[in-house]
C-alpha cells in the first residue's frame, strides 16, 4: 500500500505560537486523544523567548507512541537538564498514531510538541533519541509532518537541526541522509555544550548559516555530522574509506562520558504520564556502564566504564522523586542492577526507610549469579512480589561460554531454588536464538533447563503450581561489540529452530502448562539487523519503506517484513549489495565497518581478539573485580571504573510511614 503524503500547509503564524486551537477539533476524531494534550505532573512550558532572542530551543522526540516514549529516561533527563538553563527551552514530541497523522495531513496541522503545542518546525533543534533502529520510519513521518525536508541536504536556515542520540547513534550511517548531526554517548553535558554553541552562534548573527553552526559542533570532536564525511566503496560493495571533507573535522568522533553520576541527579522531578504507559514507576539509575563483557550486548560495550551512583545519591533521588511524583514504585535501574557494589546496603536501607508504606522496590534487570535471596526478600518486604526475571541468554553451557555469560547451570538452579523456596511461584527466563556457533542442540538445551527449573521448584516448595516462562528473542549482531563481524541467522532458520524447541517443550506432558513459551518470529530481527549494521546506502531503503507506508515498525501489528524486503530490492537494485549481504554475511578482520569512524573507546583489535575468544569458547572476567584486560576505553576516553564501597550511609535513617 502506498500512502499519499500531502504536505501539511503551514498558515502564517507567529513562531512558537500554540497550535491548540487547530489541534482541538482533531482530538475528537482520534483514538487516545489524551496522549496529545500534555500537562503531565512536572512538565513545563517556558516562555518562547525565555532567554531573549538567543534562546536555544529544543524539541525532544522519542520516535514512538506516547505510552512508550514518555517513560524514556534519556528524554526525561535531557528535558530537565535543558529546561534548568535560563536561555534554553525544551519541549517533547512523540510519534502520532496513523489516525492522527491522517487528520493532521487533512487539516494541515504540523508535528507539534505536547508541552506548548508548538510547531516542531519552529525550534532550533529536533533532538531524536533512538534506542532502536525500528524508529527510523517514525522519524521520517515526524519530519514530513513538521514540514522539514527529509534530506539534510535540502534544509535551509529556517529549518531545525535534526540531531540524533541514543544507542542507535553509535552507527548513524543508515540515517545519514536524514539527520544533520548525531551526539554519541551520554547526553547530559553534551546537550548543554551544544546549547552554548547555538546561543553564541545566534548572538553572533548566525555566521556562515547552517553550515557554520554544524562546523562549530563538529569541531568539538564529539558531534558527528555525516555530510562532513565522504564514503567510498570497493567494487564488491564493501567500504573502502571514510574521510572528513572539511578542515578541522576529526577523523573519528568520540563518545561523551559523564564521569560523576552524583553531579547529575536527574530526573529530579520525573514526568508522570496522563494516560497508561509501559512503566508506571519512577526510576533511579544506580549505575551506568557494564564490564561483564557479554559479547552480544551493545549497551554494555558502548557505555563502559562502570560508574556507580553513591548510595547517598540514590537515596536522595528516591526520596525526592517519590515526593515529586506521588508514585509508589521505584525501579533501581542499570544494565545489571544487582551488580552495584553496595546493592545489599542500598536495598536494605531503602526497605527500612519505606517499611510499612506502599512503596515497592524493583530491580528490573538482575543477573542470575548476582541475585541472592536476601536481596529478593528486601525487595519484597513491603508485600509486593512481582515475577523474577533472569537472563541466562544461552541454553547450553557451551553457548554461554561463547557469549561470555559466565553463568553455569548450577548457578541458575541454585538461584531459582532460593527464589521458589522463598515463596516465589513464577520465574521468567530470557534466552536468545541465533547466537554465533549455535546449533539445534544448544537451543533444545533451553527445554531441558526449563524442565530442571520446574523440577527444582516443585521439590523445594513442595507444590505443583510452579511456573517458568521461557522468553526467547532473536539475536541481532550490533556495532561496537565482538559480534559485529558475525553472520546473523536467517529468519527461516530462526523460525525452524524455535519450532523444534517449542515441540520439545510441549511434547513432555509432565510439565503441561508449567512451562510457558514466548518468542518472536525471525523476520523483525532481520530488518533490525539490516538497519543496525547498515551503511549510508540504506537511507534509500528506509525512505522507500516509509513511502510504502512503513510506520511504527517496532509494533507487531504495524510491522511488515514484505514491505521492507520489497523496498530493499528496489532501493538497492543498482548496488552490489542486498539484505543478505548486510545481515547473514560474516565480515572479515580488515573490512572497514560503517561505524569505524565513531569512537566508542573500544579498541578494534581488542574486539577482534574477543571475537576469536568467543569462537574458541574462552571467557573473559569482569574488570570491575579483576585487573584491566585492555579493552581500550579507559585510556582512550580518559575515564576509569568507579565503584564503591563509599562507606556512605543511605540517608539519615528516618522511617517513612
Ligand atoms: S580499559 Fe580496562 S578497566 Fe577500563 S573498561 Fe576496559 S577493561 Fe575495564
């Protein structure tokens, strides 16, 4: 289906004026209108000229529906950090559902912010946070609705800078045509630095226009401007070279790293959604980075080194955040929360403090081996017992060595035994399918493990109503990881392997409904893989998929594999590359990868050695507890691991009733 795209007509308006009079009549016609009205607790609408004529104005977008975008911590943090500045203003915008998109096109209403209902096209910057590549088509919808030309090359001085951030910006090449720039790494300090540059550029009378501003940003060394780099290709389709084409633009763009998390206690006043959202809790990030070294995990690799928030800092954020939001659940966030060096004191201190109140604590991501029953008991002292999730990721011991998960079957069984014995009835186990070197046997081992988990649960609890849900995702190789060279498993092979596993789980009647089985089919993973490790040639594919109707690709009900494959076939017809070339092809050691000029701090040689170690089933320890093993990040980024114990106590121990 091809979607017509009438351009929203923008009647003459004062920049920054509210679009509410035009929006209101549309709200009656669309589903869930409340998501477009804003006014959340702790949201703000600053005066358009709050900092005078040099005000730097940001429209921040999480390119997904409101219910997914609002709880996003990254956007919440930047929104607050920017709005604290007197001469900076930030508002939020989210993807509108197709019914709203149609109504807006019909009535000529442009993409708007939910805070001041201002036109996104009026801002200086449209800052997009991409945590997944499947949001790229939603970016194009927003640009088009905002009246911003899709291609950066077609934009003029009157258009906002389109600035990408988030994990996907560690390889922004597939969206190089559409974005003006990308900030790589932690955003807090980086957006303030960019705002200062914008303020000064405006105050100086906008020297050299848009190009002048982009050059200023690029010369900081931490902002990637794709137009300032030329890419050449070899006849077989591989990249030959990526080189800067402007004076003073660095060969490699460095990621930003915030080193003192306690100095950035954001969000101080988290936003509270006006309608249901994916998380109805307040989150406090207890540390950033991870050095466990799971080889599939891009988040762990690109956020090194580990930087812990102090126990006092966490306590103050929890106290302040609960007061500011009225919420009664606190998530202690990080990539592996139980790894905080003072997690036991932290959870005990918080549980003491909120004893007898309705406040629940949760650790949304918990490693199998770091879990202990004291911790679980502390978390549920206030009576809440949500399910426990563990992520062994690989079904067999061999495969867990390949991915460096360092979890033995014994660890897992001991952990779930403790959980079932302490009264939990339900455990969720997360695995991946399609990992490098994986065979059918590795995947079938998941069924054996799940059965052992149920047997253990029944034995230690003496009950039959024990449940274990096995949830399986398809593995997608990601840039800046040791698996960046790996071949992705094809969609059909993934589906066939999962079908065998399902059969192995279902065929054993002794377990009946005790083992639940959830999985996704392999097709969305191939599109994600295409966009994750793609290069600039994929811009044409993304645009074609969007023109063919691609919207909300992260949602099953909107995703169409056929649409993407057909778009790729047409858009890459004149190229020596295709979808399989980008996804199921293994790369060689010396191939120039599309993201090599983005410096995550990781040494490429170290990544290659780690890839070879994976193939040899050799494990690497966590550098938090062992000597440095030279991944390169600390010397390259002038950073270091920061962990406790700090010896600081949580807060003066007053119990809240
Ligand atoms: S450089 Fe060393 S200490 Fe720093 S993250 Fe890498 S392995 Fe760990």
